[in-house]
C-alpha cells in the first residue's frame, strides 16, 4: 500500500490516492473522493503494463466528472422513473435530473461527489461514509462501507456494505469505464464480450424499464456466445436507437445471491482478458455512447465509445417495479454485495 496526496476539494479537504498492488504487476489507484478508481494497471500478453480505465490525472476534473469515471454510485445507481417511489405507503421525491427521471441519486450530492474516510488494511483500503435520513430524498440514516482489494490472482475486488435505520432503497455500483487495450487507445468496438444472460430489460424513452424480461435470442442483445462490441451496435433495432447504443440491464443467468462469473471480455491485440463476477441479479452494459469529448489521463482524448462499463446492480427502477428483485433494505436486511474483475 502506498498513499500519496492527490489534491484539495473546494471545501479544503485533503484527498489522497491509495495504491494497491500485487506481486504480478497489477496495481490500482483509488481516491477517497467518490471512492473513485482512478487507475488500474494490468499486464498484457507480453507483460507490458497499461492503465485500462478512463479517468483524470488530477482531482479538479472529478468535481464535474459528468461521465462518472471510476466512481462509486449511491445510494441508488441507474434510474428511478418519475424521480419518485413509494415505500411503506409513503412517497419519496428525488432529484429530477434526467428528463423527468432520477439518475444516480443526485449529480452533486451523490456518493460519487462525497469525501470518504479511508482506512488502510493489508492489501485493501476501506472507504466509509455516513448519510443522513432524507438526504437526496432517500429515507434512513445510513452507514456505507466500500472496500477495494487487489489479490494475487489479479483480481480487483469491490465489496459494499450499507446499514440503515429505516427501510430505504440501496442499489450501489461502480461506474468504471474499461478499455483493455489501454485507456488511451480509442474505440472499444473490437473487444469480444460474452454476457451470460439470456434476457434483458427493455426500456421506454428515458431508459426506464417497461417491466418486461425479454429474451436476447435473435436480437443484438445476444452476447451468450461472445461477439465484438461493435458487431451490432449500429443495428436497426428500436432499443439501440432509443439509447444511442448499448445502455441496458442484462438479467444474469442463474443469479441466486452467490458470487458467479457473468461476463468475459477479451481484447485481441493486447491479449488481455477480464472476467467479471457478482452476487447481484443484473448488470448494466454501457458502451460509452455519450462520453463527452474531453482530455483524460496523460493527455488522452476520450470520446464516445472509448470505454465500456459493466455496472453490477439490481435492475433499474426496481423501486417502482415489484416484479423485479427488491432493492429495499433496512434494519432487518442490510445491503451487502461483492463484484470482482479478474484479469488473465
């Protein structure tokens, strides 16, 4: 573990980057602002180390970070329809920040813009935060814990824990954009993606699920056998046209609350392979359709589809969809989840 000064917030709070590494050359840099994954250094087939996640060299761009590079999102990731939900007979109004809907809780007050307390442990850093009842419209005094670990098996492990003194909605994720060729290598079209999901959740305009669980067979959403991300991303399909490409929730096959491998991504030139595991029922595959043109780390120019996300989650708008797996947590049910990205 190494710790280095990364910058100062607008309120004068000191932010540090914590470097986690193993003996095989894998290294992750995470900061206590937004519990953001800034760097992920991974060897290729020849042992060459490259940073494979999009982000910034300095703290200041993270104050805006309109694409949520590397950030932990909470208390609710993804969208809630009409920016409201009913829990225990009471309606809770959220920030209207994505058309008429709510996206990622709050763009300025969400956990991706909060300063976490950091605790160093052997091979891990634990970020903790307390969030008050009514914050961003969500009920419950909450205690949040996010742990990053690098293992000797070349795994980046992210573990989440949230306790609340009232029933509330908790659906956290990490919004890292990957490019296994290197963060500065342009489009991700040639990555070969396999998603072990036989179904996905179609949406209406605004990316709110209809409530349907739809079969992927015979559609551009079929990644069961693995294919290039770019193979059908421009296909004449209503769902793709509506979202500008892939930005949907896949229903992970056989999800039962246990940690299971749900995706494999391969980049043919570098030879890097990433296997993704989670204990959650869904994953938002986002192909970076709307990454704004901007300068990232090392002067790299980022733009649309220069990185992809595999955001593990409960389904979008589950707060308003009783037919979806429940993301309601409280005194009788604490939120705990693990996601692992393994490189080979």
